[in-house]
C-alpha cells in the first residue's frame, strides 16, 4: 500500500507490515537537512571541479603476447612454421623487456613435433622399402605382376 499524500495521519507500512501513524517529524528533518545540503552545494561550487578520470593505461602488457599465442596454435598444425614464428615472437618480446611463455611453448612444441614428423617419415620410408623388397623374396631376377596389376622388377 502506498500513500498518495504525505501528511499527518497517513499510514506507512513497516518491515513488520503494521501501519504506524505519521507524526510530521520527517518534514522537520527534511527542512533542516535540505538547508544544510544546499549550503554545502553552494560551498562546494566555490572550489574547482576535479579533473575527469583518465582511462586506464595499459601498463606492463607484452605487445607480442598475442603473436606468441598465434605461434603456439600454428606450431600444433604446421610445426616448423609455428616454431619459427615462436622464435620471432620470443625475440620481439625479449627486446621489449618481457617474457613470453606462449612463444617459448611454441618453439618447444613446434620443433619437437617437427623432429617427431621427420622420424615418422624416415620410419615410414624404411617400412615401405622393406615391404617392397619383400615382394622379391624367393624370386629370381625379372619382372613380376602383383595381384593388383602392378609390375615389380626384382634385381
């Protein structure tokens, strides 16, 4: 319930939801404090206004951190390129006076994956050569045709 008029005898709800009678003390309190508030605002206007707040300056933020993150992502898919990008990002961050953990991780991940890819390529090549050589086991020199229609030349 909300009163449409402020005055004596208007019921006001309290936290216990019991109406109390208005005695007019609030009007006296408001009159005294309104004068005090207006006096303070007049006195406050005599002083100069405070300068506006400045936007936050980017303090110690590495400008190459994003480059390090990109290098890390690239190093997962294109290992050698990601490793090289990681070196570039790490060098730039070091020159700017920052440590770039993402760039260091890109270097480690990129070159580790590159070494693993080279090892895998060598192993696959050796396995393919071994399989190809096994086609000639027990055969004399000559040209043979496989079941798939390909010709194999045995030395």
